């Protein structure tokens, strides 16, 4: 799949967050991956651009991340054993 096309395709769903040619993906219409990429962006990428979607502030997750990073970690015992030859 052409990475450039995947990058350009979500612009079709943006709602004025910045100037963007809504039909920019049309230049790839001849690609054998066009239809599947359009389907993917419609199912999964479009929803990520919903400005009304409720979301938490990043600060909400800070205590959880700090607790996780403060935990003592050691590799599992199986990882410490040398491989049997």
C-alpha cells in the first residue's frame, strides 16, 4: 500500500482543522489499493477526527503513568536462564 496515499486519504474527513484538499486522495484512484484504503479510512480513521468526541485531558493519565513507571521491574525468571544446548 502506498504510504503517501494513506497519509492523504484521511484529509477527506477532516472538519476544517486546517486547510486541506478534501479530494486529494483522488490522485490515487488508479492504484490497486485505492478501494481498500478508502474503506479503511472510512471505518477507522474518520472517527479519529471527530472534534465532538469526549476525551480526557492528558493530565488525567499522568498519575497512572507515574505509578507504572515507579514500579520495580525485573525480567521473568525464564528470560534469565541460559538456552539449553
